[in-house]
């Protein structure tokens, strides 16, 4: 018991409170700006408002990345999941294995990472820039995680093989963006 307590203290588990904030990648964002490195097709946070919004937090989750080509904030269950035509015909289709998305696949640069990614995508640029600014915050570095899910994405995993492939892609996305990890935000199960 004494050893466990020491390990928790050394790991920071008992040292303080973590205050977690969710960053929504559609608030205070510049879209399709050709003057920002990487072109910010998938949006880059405006530095001033972003830094101010991080102030009260020790850890931040970047939201959101998705397992669907057609993410929809109106989806609250698999019964109204958009199908390939965008209509709410449900049920949630199983992840297609093509990519982890930041927006609808029809938008240029929507795939943050694919199994064949070998260079920075617009999604990687956007997330990496948010991660960089969080770690360089004037009040001290903030932990930065990438949120995967929302809108019934858990139902899209479908099988063990997909789960392994999703984990591998998210691991690669963490490496590309210098994030501290992944937040699984599987809502509306």
C-alpha cells in the first residue's frame, strides 16, 4: 500500500487537480487561410483568443476527430446516423478503414490521417499548431489530447480488427501532432 501511494505521488496522481477543457475546432478558427503554414484547410485557432481560452485549464482536449465521412452534430443515436447520401437512414455504418476525419470527406483536407499518410495533412497541421500553442502557453504548458468520437462513433468500430487499426492511426496522429494522448469521446451509445 505504501509503495502504491508513493508511485501515485511520483506520477502526479495526488499532486493536484486537473482542470480539463474541450476545444471545439469550429470556435475562433481561421479556415482556408493561405497565409498560414500548411494552408489551414481544416482550420487553425486564432492565437490570441486560443491562448486566452486555455488560461483556466491544465489539460485540453481537441475536438473532434471522427470515424465517419459525414459527421453530424444533429446525430444523437445510430437511428438517425447519416448514410452515404447524408440522409438520416441509420443504422451507424461500420468504419470504412479509410481515415480519421476532421470534417465531411467531401471537403478538401478532411482526412486527418489515413493508413498511407507519409506527410503532414491539413488536419495534422491544424492539430499540431493547437498542440504547439498549448505546450507553449505563457502560464505554463498544458496537456493536449485529441478527442476521437462523438455522435455514435463507438458503434462504428464494429469489430476487433477495426479497433486495432483505429488505435494505430490515432497513435500515428499523436506522434505527428506532438499531442499527449487520445480522449475517447464515444457519446450516445
